[in-house]
C-alpha cells in the first residue's frame, strides 16, 4: 500500500510514569496498527512527555522489566511516528527539549489539531 493510500491512526498519550499501567496500551496499539500497514502516529502531551525523558528511560532500561520500554522500542522498530507537545514538555513536565529521547519530534500544540484532522481514526489514552 502506498503512503498516500495508507489509513492513518493517531494515538494520544496523556499519562506518564505516575500511572504507568495506562501507558502500555497506546504503544502496543500503535505497533499493531503499523504492522497492519496503517500509518501510526503517537502524540505525547500533559504528563506523557515524562515517558520520553532520557534519564527516566535509561533508569528503566537499567532496572529491566518495564513493559512501557518494551512497547516503546517495538513501536519505534515498527516505524511509528512519535511527537511530543513542547508546551506540555516545558510547562507541565518541566523538561527541556534536550531531555527527550532520540526519534521523537518536538512540536507545538497546534500540530495535534492538524494530526487529528488528518487521521482516519484517533485514540486517546
């Protein structure tokens, strides 16, 4: 299926490490969508950017056994596009752009509106 014909799925992640159980499904569903030939995109906002912290991910990788890390890696390997809201990143999570792991595009909040209108389906977690 060509890029133009692919259906688009947008998944929005609003929870972070404080509610880790709610973060597994979004990345798992994005990986499934990508493996089904959909164009899958994940948008992190509110507390979601905390999951993208280099420091937090390094600590979790060192500890091992965190399902979020497994699903995050699987989504990246399956070509899922990932975005983080810069306003949530800075104002709600008190992070800098340099704190974000590689492979995630830092965008403004208005990008969410564009992605929503462009997507065939959207899921919010």
